[in-house]
């Protein structure tokens, strides 16, 4: 089957990330999608830079309309940003019968109703997973994963810049402007950070999630928007003392007031109890908490921005369109993610070959030199020790626990070392061995 | 368009939940799926009990083969559990050209390869979101949300029973058998808990995720499985002192050893740094952490068991099949989750009508009676106070901060009260007001 041909509008950070990931993982993606997906045309203002990035593998043009009008292009990726030009391009692509993938939350929050109606009319798909919470597949979860439910509320940390600033303010006791300057220095905030810090970006994303959760049109103009620029360090401190963290939260919820149902749609700094998982989402990470009647609370966490996390969602949309736009059953979503004729027979490792860290508890007689024996055995096996906890024996006790955390080693090594440890006459009974994963 | 007709095999906890949620949310589900979804036939061992539950709305039979052979049934839901009978039923349903939805992880971990091959051959879908992590849409995330990525590892708390037991052991210092008895008393563990506590259930789920993540066949027989029954309270305590929590983790990961690629597939008690989000997943909750090359780390959290959470996934699969099995573009996944002609025009509330809690910081002159004035104003507005923090003024200071957390109230009420507070001559400047959400 011929590859799907994709035209890319704009090759900034996310565009470059999309191009790179699609190229790097092309084999893996083809095995999943059932056919190749290739960017064959790129529109960029700086065509020289673009040509350098794509390395002569695809046509580079300066006129984005040349891409959306090109008869060979099946899917258009819009990554230009802003409102008017993208709107024109997307509407033209739809009119030309092309599917569209966009990461442009501003565009959809303002012109989504018009765009989706046109796409519906033409029978094409406009996919936008990348528009909300970067790499987290939250649109898919809300739109397909939770379809059984009456969704009650969606609450999200959906702007990484502000979450980074708030984390720094709390962690280091900084005031807002110092933390903002730091975020700008690290590339987490733009030179003009208004859209992020005033909550506009979060409100764009929330507006889209609200429409999907409740079956209402997108209506950004009704959103209540407050940012974090007026937040004082002293309030973050007091909140902490009371058991709360302050987050910029986007909240949308159904509520009935005096018998009338309505939707809350609001972005503002919010105190959240520290014990909630979402209160512990720090730095530039995003998370969305959904409350729904059947499933209860579910939470989705990951990187909300950046070249490759956003590219991850852009490409997931390309695969979705490739799978779904091709109506034959064999190109629907495959049972095990990869097309049936694309399974591999990589072997499962036996446990003896696994590389991990270990917690060891050794019950020993309280005698001089025990620790030296243990550490020598581990050193001989080239297993290095990360931490030791020796519990002071009770007065007069003749036995005690020694706990050791090791760095990574092959399981057969640790088992051999444990056998030697258990053979020491100062060691009582068996060594307790539990595996440790840093999950970093 | 005529409703999709569904046959239900088994009406235990999850079957009953599925029937109830499908009925309760039928309107919402129809608006999403584009057509009605109705359970028209139920097979149950106890037909009397089943007839009572479904209330005469559908045919109840004792022979499950009567359902899978019935010409009117489009989709069969298999919720019987076990291996042999479900396998026969599912294979027969496929042979009859019916789509299948199942929550049976044991069946798929053992016979998935055969079942998926038969389904592929027949051009029908076998959907199984409910088989892994209950209500969390993790199959969808792995299979569709992360298709751009080379997935590196999946690590999950995917058995609620054992996570509940481990949480209780840590929280209350209980030993394993006491915590197990407690879990059984609360219905979190079955009378014969072997499958849960020995890690077999987690290994079934992990086997399925591993196949989807890496494009390999399901191969449960290769999984390494250790449960928590030998875990001692003392190790949980020592781990805590070293900054770790012990969780029963299912881990699957690609690793290259001496140039050879292989897959790790293992379930065992694991120390995890307490600062990781997944280490803080407590009680019967589940969470899955995925590491992938483009998106980085993403985490999915929710209820891993129970009637309605599992039903949430069963029904999501019904909607998926309804949407995707109907090839016309208008029944593909709608842009805004609901079919375009099914949007509602529920209004967005103005902020003055919102009901929430508040953090108030009032900067006051250090005079007798200030607190009495503040609390009187709030009481008059029927706003009750949840907590007060009064910072001791520095020696000789004439001003201080009073912080109050309120219970829920309408925003117009708090704003009116704030106006009165700001009018007090003991109050300096404006009151700082930040909203508070308990997110419980």
C-alpha cells in the first residue's frame, strides 16, 4: 500500500520535532498504522533553514497554500500558530478534501465550531490531540475512553510555564517576577509570556476539553480567565502551612443552580489539598483530573509542551487518520497495536539476566567485622552499595538487621553474592531480597 | 438508525454494572455513538436473578451459546471469567461474525494469540479495555495515544487488592495476614485470594500490555511472577526510612544485553522512591507509568476494579465498535466527542454564580476586636469558616495577616462580604481572595 502523504505547515520547534520523530520511528509507526506515513512537502517562511532541516527528502515551499492545494497531499499538519492565516489554510485544506492535524488551541477555541462543521460536511477529520496538554492523550481519553460516562468535571494543570513558575515560587520562596525571569532563562517561558501567565493558553485548552466533556460548542468568550501574575509569595507560604498548594487550574464542571443546569468554565489560581495526587504535579508537567459517574476519578499526567511530546500527539493523530480513514477492517485499530503481520518475536529475558537495583536485609550476629564481610562479598561481585541502614541493636541484643540498597546489577550476580552472604557464620537465616526501581 | 444489539454473557458484579450504566447513561451514550446501544439478551446461570436485574427488558437465557448463535446479536460481551468456556464462546461468536467485548484478562493472556488471529480472519473486533486496569483507558493510550513512540517500558500498579493490602501494612503497621483479612472483610479481596496476592492477575494484565507496547505475541508462560504473601512488615518500615514505598509492580521493558534485544516481563514487590507520583498511589487504586522515546513519561491513574469502573471500559469498547464498525465518515469518532447534531446549548455560568471555597488573606491593624468583626461579617453572609491562621505579629508590630479558609459559598456572596471587610477601618488595603477546590 502506498504511503500516506503529509504536508507540513510551519517547521518551528514542534514541526521539527514532528519531522524528526516521524523519521526516527518510521518503521515502528508503519508497523502500527499499516502503511507508511511520509512528510513530502513543507511550507516555511525561512525555506533555507527548512531545507537544511528536512535534508532534501521533501519539497520545501514558502507558500503554505501551495501545500493545502497540492493534489498529492492526503493530510495537512498545521503548526503555524495564530488565528487568521491558520484558519484560512485549514478551511481551504478541508474544502480540498484533506484531513487536518493541528496543535493550534487558539484556533480551535475561537473557530472550532466553524472548522468542525466544515470538516463534517466534507467527511474529513480534523484531529487536535496536540492542542491540549501536549503529549498526554487526554482528548482521546475524554472522547473515546470515557464514552460510557456522564462526565461531571474536568480539572487540569494544563499550562507548563505557570506550573513551573508556581513550583519555583513555592520551592525556593521566590516572588513572581524572579520566578518568571528564571523560567524565561530556562526557555520555559517566552519573551512575551502574557498568554501563559495570564491564563489565556490554559483557557483555550479548557474550552476545548469542556466542549468534548459535555457536548457543547466551543465558547472561549464565556470563559473566566485569571492568571498568576498577581499571586504573592506570602500566599503560597500560608497555603502550604494550611496543607494546600496553589496551582493554576482550569476547571469545567456541570452544575445545577435552582434547577437550571449550566457549565462552569474557569481558569484561576486555586488552592488544592497537598495530599491530592494532582497537587504534586510539579515543574513544567501537566495533569488532567476527570470526574465521571461510572469510572469515578481518573488522572492523566505527562509533559504538556516541548518539541517531541507535542510531536507524539501530532503523529498519533496521523496514525489515527491513517487507520480510520481507510475503511477496510484490516486497517482499523489492530488488536495488539501493531498490524498482525508486523509482530516480532523478540525473546522474553529470564530473570537471571535482568538488571535492577536491590534492597537486601541481612539478619546478623552483633559481632565485629560483619559489615566488612558483607561489603567485601558485594565488592568482589562488583555490586556497589547505594545506602546502608544499620539498626542500633537494643541494649544487650546479640542480633541486628543490616539493610543495604545496591546500585544496578544483573540478578544472577546478586543471587550469587547472596548465597555467599548466607554462608557466613555471622549471618542468621536467609537474606531478604526485594527489587528496587528508580523509575526516573 | 437501528440500535446496535448486544448480548451479555454473565451478569455478576461487572455485568450488572454494565447493564446499569448503559441504561442510566443511554441518552449520553447514544449522543456520542451515533446510534443506540441495547443489551437485548442475557445469559446467566441463575436466570431468575438475572430476570429480576434486567427487569423484563431483555431476553434471559441459561445457555450462553444461544446468545453467541443468535442472528440478531451484533456484539457479544463476555463477562463469565475463567478459561475454557469463555474461549469456546468467544471463538464461536467470532466464527458467527460477531464483535466481542471482554474483561477477561486470563483468557487473553493465555489464548489471545488464537483469538485475535480468528477475529482478524473474520474481520471482527475483539475489544478488551476492561481487561487491564479497570476503568483506566490504558489499552487505548498504549494502542492509539502513543503510536508515535518507541515505547521503552511500562510499569504498573495493576492489582487493587494487593495495593490495598500494602497500603494498610504501611499505614497501620499491620502484618500481611492481618491486612489480607481486613481486605477480605471490606470486599477488596476474594475468599480465595491466591490469584491476586500471588501476582497472577497482575501478570495477566502485564502480559497484555507488553504485547501492545512492543508488538510481540502474548506469552504469559514467560512471565516472572512473585506475589506479596511473603512480604514482612519490617521491610516496609525500613524501606520507608530509606525514602521508598513497596508496591507490587508489573514491569515490562525492552533491554539490550550484549547486543541482543529482549523483553523484561516481571511482576514482583518493588521499592519505588516515595517522591515518584506512582509511589503515592494508595488503597485499591491503579496506575500505569509508560516511558516512551518521544513523549517521555506519562501516567494513567484511576480505579482498577469494581462494577462501574470496569463497566466504563466495557461500554467504551461498545461505543468504539459502534463508531468504527460503521464505516461511514459520520460515524467515525466525532470531533467534539458527541455527534454534531447532538450538541446541547447548556449555558456557561457567570462567575458570580459559581459555588466554591475561598482562601482569604486580610491585612489588619493589631487591635482588639478585629477578628470578631471579620467573623461577624462572614456569619451574616452565611459563609462558614473552615480554618483560620493568624500569624503572631513581630514584637511591637502594629499590623498582621489573618488567613481564613471558608466552606463553599456562591462567589457573589463572598465578594459582597469582602467589600464589607475592606470597609472596616481596621483593615489595610484589599483582601486577597484565592479560590479553593478540594477535588475530592
